[in-house]
């Protein structure tokens, strides 16, 4: 029994023999472990009155005090345990880091419904289908549905302001409800919306029967061209069924879960099957300790994954696992209570279910191997970079790049890497203002000044990479030298990454700050591979930021800058005069005829628009 400062004997006398959840604290405020129990008294006594493993021994040595919450049932305790783990992220629990909301397909309740991807709260009226495991699965579904059913996927503001069919309508992928439609065309659009609804609900055979009846009626009415279109739609739908259907008896909603644990790293792979189709797969990497067993990993994953509030209604009928689950009946009951329908957890399966379990297991092993190889590669690269530069203990690196178009709307990027790779939470973009357009040296001076204005605040990297030559490096030397000298702090190592002849990758030269020592490496060198990864990531981040800023500027209306012209008056001007170009051509008299626009305001609009040129 390890040495324990916590007076557990007195504490256990106060614990009731009731179900509930408990929290172990390492100090007054820090939760280090969360658990649940059918009997709090019996479960907590086990920590102190029996031989325990190394992990539990380390845990109880750090206990400062314990708190508990009594619940009505064990399933309530399980749900509470999960919520507390997500809230406190205790160090001794196996943690699933997955807080993203799941995407849905949304069919809007519009006069002419549109079909979109939706993530987040369901404030928009319409029907939601899903959720899907990731955005890729939704985008692939949207592409497929656009081929099968020609209903609109454009935004409402685009739909409302079109006066003629768009390209999607011209190539037959939309029925163009944005322009005037005949009653027959309206009926056809409504029919296509119903077809989408049936398809997304998994009623494929009903849909095929409906299309077959429709084709026969059109043929009997001698509308052979329309009948041929329905026939083509049926053929396309049958091809999709052949590509996506699951053979055998696996025609219910199933999640197949397999896991692998090796070298202190865990991977859990989930295969999602809905309405008889594989809609996606996903690998998860729970945070574990070296002493966590394989069964503990699977148990913790299932509890946190399926009881998470952000999962919406993503409950299958069956969960198939590659190993037995502790408290299987309890978890099944909790999921049944939450979903409102029976959820089974199965381990021993045969035929098609066994085939997909083998597939999930193979994916878990492959993903874990890839993850371990990636970690080993990252370690090799950073150790080689330390060797080349003659430094050690590098924990953090940053790289800066500048992006603009002919000096317009300059954006600087700052990306951050640690020993494991990109740390995207520390990525930053800076809009550069007040410099001569196209002056990259001044832009670099400004971004470094803003980033390191206070060296004692935030994380200061060990190495700062500058994407550029001697000019950019000189700016960095001036800024870093002045700021860190004034703060009496140790400056980071500066390294410029200059492009080689013909801008070919692998011919880059690394230039050390101040000494200007040059390093010529080849693409076979892990150090250069790491530097190029950081440089390319910085370049990508800068370009996407610049493109976003440029797009925002070009979609900005000059009317928005005129005092007194709000959204309603802008809409009235556009609707009455027929567009931005016509507003520019209009005189004061024409502008004043627009509802809500007085003569004085019309003069103000005319002056503002024409003073820009």
C-alpha cells in the first residue's frame, strides 16, 4: 500500500451505499480523476483496501480530497461521469479529444427547398438528415444528390437575386426555380424534392417504384423525351445502389468499432453504416497513459464518444466492438434512454458483420502504425535540425510569410510548430496596413514588431524562420534585436529560408541570423524536410488569408459606406434600378424615385458613388 496523506478512513465512513459519480482532487481545485459506481462506498473502498496496480497507486498518492454526487441510478451516474470528464479533462482518465459538432444535410422549408450542409444549432427551418461522421461525407453526398436530383444548392441570397438560369441549370443539374416557372415545372420541382427526401430516408426501393410509375405514365401520354429523363434517373439511382449497398443482412444502422494500442498510443477506428450504406469512417486517438490497458481504452472511448452531447442523434441500432465491454448492459441502457430506441452492443458476430469488423480492425492497426511512424519521423527531423544548427532542446518554432497581389491587401502569416508538428491553435494572421504597397521588407518589419512587442508575454519560440532572403532577414534582425535587448530577454534563433535557382524545391539555402552562416542541404536531409514543411505551411496560411481578405473586399458594396443607407434601402435600390451598374448610371432624379429615398439622400448617394472615380 503506497503512502497516502489523505485520511481515507474518516472519509469512507461518510460515503453512502448509493450509485453516483466521484471526483478525486490533486489540490483544492484540480480534478485528477472522475469515476462512477453502482455503490460509491464499495467502489471507493477498493482504492484503499486492496492491492492496486501501478496507475491506481500513483493516483491515490496524489489525492488531496474526494467529492461525490449521488444519483438515482447507475446509468445516471455513467452519464454524469462522462459530462464531468469532458468538463475537467482529468489527467488520470483516458480522454477523447473530439469536441467538433457533426455535420448534417439540411433540406430547407422554402417555397423552393434547397439542399445544404449544416453544422451547429438547428435554427433554420427544414428537415435535417444525418449526422455524418465528417464534412467530406456530406460534400460527397451533395455531389451525388446533385447528379441524381436537380434541386438547387445555391444560397438564398443568390437565388433571390437571379434573373436568368445559372450554369448549374444550363448543364441540367438544377431546375432553375430562381426564374419564372410554369405550373408543370413547379410540380416537377416539388416531385424532385420528394425524391430527395425519400432517398435520404433510405427508401430507395419506394423511390425506384415511384420513378418507374412516373416513367410509365409519361410513356403512355407519349411524352417520350420526359420518360427518357426519368429512365436515366432510375439507371443512375440503381448504379448508386450497386456502388454503395451493403450485401447480406446488414441493412440497419450500425457502428463498427475496433481499437489498437501500441507504444503508449491508442487508435480507435469507427466504421459508420447508415440505411445500408457506408457513409464514412474515422480514426480517433484518445489520450492515454502507459499503464492503461487495451480494454480500458475501448470502455472509455465508447462511454465518452456515445454519451457526448455534441453527437446529436447519431445513435445506431447496433454497436459492434472487437472486444468485450465492461458494463455493456449499463452502457446499452444509457444509450437506449438517450436515443429513445433500443441500442445493442455486440461483440461476437458472424458473416457480413464479422467482415466489417475485420475491416475496422485492419484500419485501426494501419492508422496506429501510420501515427507512430509520423511521430518517429517528426522526432528524427527535429533532432537532425538541432544537429545542423548546433542547438538543443527546441520545443517551439515559428515561421513568417507575406502574401499580397500587386501590393493589394497584404496579409502576413505566423505558423507555430512544436516537437509533434503543427500547433494550429497558435497560428496567427496579421493584416498589414500603413506601408507602401508591395514593400515586403516593411511588411515583415511590421508583423514581427506586432508579434513580439512584449517578449515576456505568451510563448516565445526557440527558432524563428523567415521566408525570404537577406532583406527580410535584416528586418527580422533589427526588430528581434531591439525588442529583446530592451526586455533583457534571450532572443530566438533567426533563420532565413531563401529560394534556390528556378525556385525549385530542394535548392533552398538556410541563412543564420546575424552571423549569416549558410547551410546547403538536400531533400534527403530530414532537417530540410522539416523546414520546408514549416515554410510551405506558412505560405499556405498566408495565401488563404490574403484570398479571404481580397474576396471580402471585392464583395463589399460601395453603398455600405454611405451614411443613412442600410440593408433595406440598399435592397430597394438594387431591386428598383436592377443592379449595381444601373445605380451607377442613374441620376439624382431616378434615385429619388426609389421608395424610401428622398431627394437629399439621392444627391448624397450620387455624390458618394461618383466621388470614388
